[in-house]
């Protein structure tokens, strides 16, 4: 497990999502419009110099697992830690969100609007192309969603989980997650996710669903000068 999850971003960007990425054999990023995330062959000594040619000044990216000094030509704009959590329970007995809508590119602007309002993590206008996304609507307004992002080996990330503030407390995010978990387990995949250290409410929810903490890592937001 550790060989994949400990550097899941890199494994994703050189593997299943290589078609969505650009970079070199030591550093890669998701392309513009996708989630602003970078990965490195060696996250402890990241090759930012190799990444520079693929980034624009002022672009901001998330990094995982890098605690070192700031490299020349880059800024560290924010820093915290997050937990990787891995599914460790039985497959959900039934589809908890059979009435959810499968999101497509026509829904991308509304998905981005909801993500910008609720800040579930790095998200772009094309992020929903990275996996299956499902949501709930109130009229034409997207009010809850959850989907998939990174993947390597048998691991599949659940990501973009969020609910509009006016509609929280109705269990929509929970049902959408259970739907994704069931679909992934039926495909033989192991769900995992990331959650920020200070988001204790989400951590408690994920633990109650059946996720266990795997490890805590440094997460930073960096930008090219």
C-alpha cells in the first residue's frame, strides 16, 4: 500500500492521468483547467526547476509530502497538514443515492461555482473529467456533489465532496460518498481520500462511514514568482 499512497500524486500523473498532465520524468502538474496539483518523483527533494517551464508566474499549486526549504523562484503561500484515509469496511449494501445526477461537462461551471463557494480542495473547471461525479440539484442549482480524482493501482480517490451551506444537514454528501464507495468496491478498487487536519467534522464523518487514517502529511500551496 505505502509505495502507492505515499506518493499517490506522482503515481497518478505518470500513470492513469498522464494524458491530463505535463512535465518531465521528475516533476509533473495537472494541465490548466484541472485540479492545480503538482507531483514529484521524489517528494522529499522535489525538482521545482524542472517544473518551472510548465507553469506561469503567479499560478498556485498544491503539493503533498514536501517539508523542505522553499526553492529559488517559488513562494510558499500556505502550509498545513492533511490526513490520507483509506476505506476499511464492508461494501455498502445498496446505492444510497440512486436519485443523484451523473455530472458531465455541461455541469462543469456549476460544479466549479459550488467548489469555489465551499472550498473542498483544489478544483478546476475540468476536474470532473478525472472520474465519476454525482450531484444533487435544486432547480438548476447544483447543491451537493462528490466525485473521483487521483488513481493508481487499485486505489481511487474520492474528492470534491461539498454541500451548499443552505442545504447542509440533510445527508446528501454522505449518500453521494456511499454511492461512489459502492461503485468503486464493485470495480475492485479501494477508496481513499484526503482531509485537512483542522476539518475535524469531515474527519469524523469519514471515520463513521468506514475510513481509517493512514498517515498525516504536509500540504503546501506554492506559486511561481
